[in-house]
């Protein structure tokens, strides 16, 4: 019996020695196993030629965009300063002079932007007030109510509005929309002509043509509608499914789901889309050039003519053979450039804050 116990103890001792020796052997083998990751001398991963080329092209593309924007701003400033120095009203007069422009005497020109700025903003605000509710309804329908088989066709139809050239919108507004609204304008003027927004003057455009700022705002609303609707829809469809399903599980109706989950989640995207649409409306030229009768005065009437930044520059194209006269309109273009840049930057900031 003693010999059997000694043999068993010897076997246990031998197996423990084998296990003790096997652990460091496995650890050493794991440490010495070659890694597939290529490591550079500095400690970072090695960049292959394809990665280097792609990184260079991406960086160059971003730099080119920045350089182009800076170059445009520098060009506008360079061409605007000589004209501003010859403004008879001085630098401050550029922001306060509200009479008709007179650039015949290049040594003492009279020009300013208050009326241009007011007409541009009024037409753009009209466009936003009309387009935003309709675009919101389209985005909600496509993201929550529309049958799946109709989402893509209807989405394509809305996007097609953005592909129509602005001159086509101008022809439509000039030849079709304006005359079609003449009866409505006359009716509004019959009971609201005493109110400043619906007032008419001796040199106001005829109702028969409908070439006033209200018609221009309606045309712009149709133009910016797809921008707002597409942006809002892309944000609405990203509403977390858990929020929607939780609201439905609590017994919420479809409208309550939209009101409590979709709209709060996508409101920043909707507002940013409206700002992007406003950026396009501010710089629209050909459509307003054909739809709105030009006027150097601004009297806050929707039934009056007007001149925006873009249409003023287009109307003055024959004067661009003289650098100084052209500089006066380039100064107006500089203000428009800064205005659209601020609007688009604000829209981007809203998108980032919403994320």
C-alpha cells in the first residue's frame, strides 16, 4: 500500500512540473507570433501609395473650394473699393442712399443698397411663407403617410421641380401665373387697397400683367419648395424607430406620433432646409427679372414693382464696359455674397446643432 501511494504522488508531481513548464512555453509562443499589422518606425501604421494619393486628392479638393470662396470675396472687394471711394454720399451713403442710381459721372456717383436689400428680403420672405408650410406637409406625407410604392415616384416629382431652369419659371410666371392672378389682385385691392401692403401707385405694374413682388414671391416659392421638402424628408425618415414604436404602443394616433416624435426630432433639419431655400431665393436672377417689374423705389407694397440685388446687376449689364461703373454694382454683389454666405452658414450651424 505504501508503494502504491508513493507512485501516485510521483505521478502528480511529474504532471504539475509539465503544466508549470507548458505555461511559459505557450506565453512565449503567443508573444513571438508575428503580427499582420505593418508598423512604421515612428509607431504609426504605414500608408500605402493608394492611401497617400487619395488623402492628397481629398485635401486638395477641400483646399480648392476654400481658395475659390476667398478668391471670389477678394475679387469683389478689389473691384468694389474704387467705386465706393467715388460715391458722392461716401461709404456710409452706400448703406443709406435710397434714390435712383446715377453712375453717369464716375467721379461722383450716387448709389446705395437700402431699396435693393428691402426688395430682396421682402420677396424672399413671401417665398418662405408660402413654401415652408407646403414643404412641411410634403415631407410629413412622404415620410409617414404615403404608401411605400408611391414614396419614390412622388419624391422624384418633387425633386424634378429643382431641375427646371429658372428662365422657364420666369416665362411661366410672366405669361401664365401673373395674368391668371389679375382677378385675385383686383379683388384684394378692392377691400385692402388702403393697407400699405396692398397699396397701388401711379407707376405700379398693371394687374393685367401681374408683374409685382407678390407674383415674384410665388414663383420663388415654387423654386425653393423642393429644397426645403427634400431636406426635411431626409431628416424625418431618420427618426428613431424606437421612439415611433413606443408612441404607438402607448396608443398614440398617427398624427400624435408625428407631433410628439417626428417633428421634435426633425425640426432643426426643417429649419435648415428653409434657410438653404432662402439662400437660393436671395440670389435668384432670371425668374425675377422676367416676373417683377423693375422699380428704383421701395414702398412696402406687394402690388408694387421692385429691384433686387440680382436683377439690378442684370439690368445694368450694358454699363459694365466701364470698370468704375461696374464697381458700383459689384459692391452690391459683395453685399449679396455676404448675405447668402451668412444664411448658408447659419443653416449649416443648425444642422450640426441638431446632430
